[in-house]
C-alpha cells in the first residue's frame, strides 16, 4: 500500500505566457485579396516559487534536477522554445461575378492538456511529492495500512512512520530513488502543433440558390496519444521481453538505467511522459446547398465525408507509435444535414390575413416553424476478447495490446429487440478454443503477437433524428416582445442505438443495450418536448 505526501506546504507552479499578433488585408487586384496574419507564442517553462520546491526527472539521465539548487535553475533546467511563430494566409479570388475561390493555410500551437506544458510535474515530483510504502497484514488488501517499523496500524490516532528524508546534494541533482515513478516531459518546451489548410468554391447560382464545396484538412503533431491527459507510459515493456522472460521484461527503464542500481533489480514503474509525441490527421469534403423561396421559406442541405485518424490508445506507444492507429471514436465519417425554416404565412404583413385585427393576429399570426434532420453513419469501435491478453499469457499477449486476426468480413446489422434479454444483437460472438483457432471472420492470434485487425476499424449503427420547433412572437408594447417556443427532439421517436459490446468471444458479445446518450441526449435520444419563453426589450 502506498501513500503520497508533500514535503512542502507552499510549493507553487508559475508560468509566464506572452502572445504577439499581427494581421493585415491586401487587395492585390480587383479580384484577388490576401488576408495575412500571424501569432508568436512564448510560453516559458514553469518554475517554482523558491529553491527546493520542485523537481524535474530527466528521462535522458535518470537524474532528479531539484529546482533552484546548485546548477539547476528554478525551471528545473528546462529550456524555452521560441519557434512557435504561427503564420496564417487566406486567399480569395473572384472567378466570375457570381463565384469565388477561397483557400487558406495556417499553423496553431496550443498549450494542450493540463500537464503538457504546465502542472502535474515540477511540484509533484520528489523531493516535494514522495511515495511511502506501508505493510498490509498477511498480504490481504482489505487489511489496514501498517507502519513498516513496528507493523502498527496507521490511522488518525496513530500517526504514520515519518517519511524518509532525501538528502539533496549541492549540485541539485541525484539519482531517482528506487520505488519512485515520477512524470516527465521534454527538456524543452514542446506544445501540440496543428497545421491546417482548406480550399472552397462558392457559387451564387441564382438570387435564391447558392452552392459551396470545400476540402478541409489538418495535421496535428506533438499531441498526447489517445484523448487522455495523463500522458503515456515510457516504461512499457516490449513483446520480446515477455516472450523471452527477460529481467524486468526488458522494460525501457531497466534497459536504460538498470546498471545505475548495483545489487538492485529496479524495473521502475508507470512513468508517464506528459509531452505529446503522437500525430493525428483530419480530412473532409463538405458540400452545402442554400435555397431561399419567397414568403419566408428557406432550406439548407449539407453533406460531409471525413476521416479523423490518429493514435487512439496509449498502451505500448513507446514501442510502436502506430499500434493503436485508427479512426477517432467521436467522428462519424458520413453526415447529411437538412435544415428548413418557414415563417408561416398567417398574420399581419404576411400572405394570409395581412389586415388582421390585433386580437386575431395575436392568435394566428407570427408563427415560425424550424426543423432539422440528421442522417449519419456509425461510430468506430475496436474488437476485443473476453479475458483481454494481459491475464492469460497462454492465450495471447501480456503487454495488454491484443487484436484478433481478420479472417473474413464481419457481417454486422442491428436486429430486432430481444424482449427477454432487453438487447439488440449486432453481430454474433464466436467461441475460441486456443491460439490460431478460426471461427467466422476472426482468428485468435498466436501468443506474443498483437493481431492484425487494428483499432477502431469497425463501425456501429448509424444515426437518424429529426428535431422541430414552433415559435410564436407577441408584441406587447413598443419594443417589448414575448416569444414562446415549443421544441420537439427526435420527432419520429427513432431509436438510435449505441455501439455494441465489442467483445467478440463473450456470451453477450455484439449485444447493444443502450441508445445514444441515454434518454436525455440532446441529439439522437428518444423524443423529448421542451417549452420556453423569451422576453426581449
């Protein structure tokens, strides 16, 4: 059992940030216009408020660099980075009196998640934040924590053993003690970086009809693998370390620094790198059609087809940067939207009842109807196994990464509701008996292999929903107006299913037991009615 304690009550993280901006528009010709801009970000390495109130673990040397002591500055000797100059260029060219071609490209750096450039590190590393181990009676996890000195129970009445004191040398640097597993990041400020570009064509087909087509793309570098904020483990042991039963399974820490601990087998532990080292890509084609009719009727239809790909998991990232490469779980590849708005033609100033008296107009006039329809493809998911591969070495891979081998095409389709089990079946599970066993579209991979199916390359059920609102505005007095509105979400009460249980060899594998977002979802959930009022003056 381990507890964490802080040796300081006033340790602070401080980080100055400065931003410079410039922007201009240049009209080169009557038809060609440039929009030029740029930003320069300077984010200094975080520093502590006084010497000894922080530490930086250097993954290159296995040394703790104590802030403000000896040859270590208050930043832990982390260097600044002045290279984050971010240009943006936009171009607009009028091809014809009714058509415009636009394009743009730019760079954007971002401080990222908490911990990427600030927090979770300097004041949460030894000698400030330390770990202390306690005994557990008879090895039982349910026993109380016991002090190592005399096996007495540690509770409120009996204080724990005093933590060991770390002697800080005059140089401000010392070897990482056994049992400590701090976080780290680059020795130089590194921020997630996004490069984006787009090109679009806009055509005013007629006074009431407009069409646009666009391509949008981006590439992100130095991002945290997956969508987590806790970094990734730089100490993941490789596959061959388990297979060959090597010391510490040949994990990264032991291979780098094991010789620095004579007489001790120090395997390290979970050692998180907070600096992003992963890439991500986004590419999309977008089409938009606008049509306006007389008497307050308008429609807009849009369609997008997109790919959002990157490292969807952080496990084993240090050994293979692309093992979890796949579609991000939030992105629906195909999405069609239809919007319509109609000022109902009843009441003063409208097609019917233009000369209504005030009382009649208050009842029948001033209504506006809006509706939207969404039709989208399913969200991606990853096929998995009942026991995973960590718990059973004989049936796979103890590194925690395990995909099935693809042996055919998966036939997946939502069936009818099973009223006894309250689920919908999306695909049929299989029963594996051993490594290499093939059933249906899957094969159980050989031991110490990761399988070839990959991450997030299967897709769940699509989504269809229609929302509508009816709005009525009352003129109360001069500029005082009251608007009442009735909203209906998922007008047709269409059932939009969640992704299935992705375990391919579980008895309940392939079963869907919930709907998108539960019953309270604002998009795709079951039918909901909402009523509201807005007073403006």
